[in-house]
């Protein structure tokens, strides 16, 4: 048998406080809302000697509150007994869910809607996600809601291969004009939800997961700076334009540490800096990274703290990228790049100047690329950049045609060709 007790969520509340139940067995404890609220002043805020019960005796609502707690306890015990009568040994979570079903907080499985199941999917799996992943799933739900406005309601009866193709081809490609990479990124998350719904037997239709096809992808075109370009940026005289000088200093910090724009404030916080390294928890993933305080980074940090003794206000990412483009124009990064994207089956050609393709994230990509070229093992680089999987890290390493020419020219110089 389980033990049942009750407590106030906010025992010091000025007026009403939600009442929570605490149920436990020999190995675990679970707490959950009962749907009731009591006036806190009529309850014992904390257990004191001689005050073992939640409700204070001789108060206005004593008998009413006592009756409510007795009914709640009887309901919870009765739920457990019903499980045991069916020869089922319930978990604490099953007892809680049955209680929620009893008070109408959740619906029975036969009454579940697509939205109900998606919320259940979020709550049951979000503990495994990073903050970034959670944001992406919320974005997916927003897309699904927008899709319904044009193409009709999504239900547990029509969540099948036809809806998948409609969502892919008509919504993402034709309506939203998304590239194949962005479309596939959303589809992979949708498939994860569909597998969850199928495994939990929420789906009311059969589905062949092998028929859920993605779109053909072309590798996205992204920029990583070369070592001479980094040197050019560092030596560029921007003293007459403080706003550009500040952005250059921040961008150099990204290149020297491999961190995202959102983590720059932490890099500039002395409490994270020791004699040998900088240790931070990344904002996007919560991943702890250790950045070696190598001579170039140590010199750059010293320069920043000396240049900005009053502190270092951080710009918005939008302004940062706007000023960074100005800096790269001054640095004469004028090469024209051409590439192709794909939307559905249509291949779309693009071209632009190199300075327009450099953004705050280029610093992180440059760090990974230059570190790998210098001979540092990818696992060591990932410890600094915070990448958990090699496939994710690999996307940050950019090799262009010039790199290929140089590499193979050097190979031929070292190879003695026989006549």
C-alpha cells in the first residue's frame, strides 16, 4: 500500500495556495497537484511539534478542509486498490494519471486529440532535449498549426504518409519556399513524434515509416575564414570607428574560442577564467566546455580588458552581423562565391560577395576548421566547441577549392614522380 500525505505548494501565501498530494512506496515518492486550493493561514505552514496535520484545528474551514483531504485520500487509495484487483502492480505515475483522469485534468485515451498527444510527447521527452531542441519542436508545432489553417485539421486518424507528403511538398516547399535542408530538419522531428504516437498506440491509422521520404539535399554553402584572413582582421586599424573595433574584438574572441555569439558575455566574465582555461556552460545546449587559455587568447583577453575598463556591453546579433559586414568590406574580402540550393526538385543558383556571407557564426566555424587543419584531433576540438556528435562537428569544418588546390599541390611537391 502507498502512503498519502498533503502539503501546500506556497505555505507562506497571503491567501490561497494549491494543495499537493505526496504519494510514496518503499522505493519512490511522487508529488502532484490535487486541483484544490486552501487559505494558507488556516493551515500549518510547516510541521511543528504537536502539529502533524495540515489543517489547523478550531479554524473556520477546519471541517470543510478535513473533508476534502479525506475524500482525496480515499480516492487515491481506491485507485490503487482497483489496480490491485486487476492483478496490476501500479507505478506511482499510473496512480497519478488515474487520479487526473478521475478529476478531469486529462482525457481518456479514446478522447485524446492530436494536440493532446503532442503535449504528452513534449512532456515525456523534453528532459532528454537541449534548450535548442525544445525550441525546434515548439517551432514544428507552430508549423503544424499553420498547416492546419490551409490544409485542414490534423487528427490521429489522418496522421499518415499522405499528410507527410502534403506537409513536405505543399506546405514547406510551395507555401513556405523552404530549402530542402530546413524542410528535412522539421520532417525528422515530425517523424520522431509520429513514432512516439505509434509506439504508444495513439495513432488510429496504420503507417509505413519506410514511406516517409525526405527531400534530396545539397550541402549548404557556409564560410570559414582562412588563417591569412584572420590575421588581416586582427591587424585592421579600426581605432577611428569604435563600434567596428568592438565588433572585431568580439569576433576575434569567437575565432579564438570556438564559442557562439550568445556565450560571449560568459567569456568576458572573470569568474569563469582561471590561470589555464575558461570554463562555461553554453547557453544553447547547457554543455560544459573547457577552453584552453592559449597564448593568443590570453593576449587578446588582456587587450580587451585594457581597452574596455568600464565593461563590455554586448550588441544584438543583428547589429553585430551588420557591423561585421562593414569590417569585412574594409578587409577587402571581395571574392564572389557561387552555390546552389534546392527547394523540392528545383535547383536554385546563388552568388554573392564573400563579405556578405560572413556572420557571427563564422567565428565558431573558423575555429573548428583551423584547429583541425593545424593537426588537433577532432575529439579535442569537440571538447572545446561543445559538439557531442562527430556528424554535427563535421558540418562546421569547411574545405573550399583553394584548400584542395593547396593540399594536392603540396602532395605533388613531396612525391617523386617516376618517368
